[in-house]
């Protein structure tokens, strides 16, 4: 087995664009879950508070090329409560891949969480930073 190494910023840029292009939706979840490699959406309980909807990410800029990697940052994904009919305790976020729509590309729990979402106007903001680095 060989390991590819990147020697020019064009390769890093292309790889990072490919990596981030598989992120279809950023979602919030409401069960106490610890992520493992290969996790799927079925292991998570998606948020259902009033006004909730997953957010398709957009990117703040072209990749920033650094040595030994490249980084892309999403624009903030903002989730806002629009009513009090449904309350959720939110533990974290996850990103679904474009390829299957069920596979978690990445995810995590919130430091200081979980957070109860039950008041009109409450928000949770998620900004992803994706980095590709040389090995």
C-alpha cells in the first residue's frame, strides 16, 4: 500500500474541494450519542424543535493553503427556534454526505451542552472548519 503525499498547493486545493463537496447537510441531534467511525444517521435522533431544518453548507472562501495542509471554512449554519410547541435538548451536530444521504461525514457534541431549544428566537450556530493535511 502506498501513501500519497502532496507537494503542491493545487493538489491540496483539489482534495479539499472534493472532501467538502460530499457534505450535503448540517444537522442537529437530540440524543446523547458518542460518534464512532462509520456512524450513520439512524444512530442519531434528528432535532425537531419548531422551525428546525437542516442547513446545506456554503463556504466562506476558497481554500487557505498552508504548509502542510489546506483549510476551508463554512459560512455559519444557523438553527433558530420559531415557536414553543416542540422543545428539544440538543447534544450536537453532524454532517451528512452527498453520496448516500445517510452516512455521517463528521459530527460532534457541543462543549458546555446539551442545550434546551424551546424559546422563540433561540439559536445554535455551527461553523465547520475542514482541513486536509499532508501525511
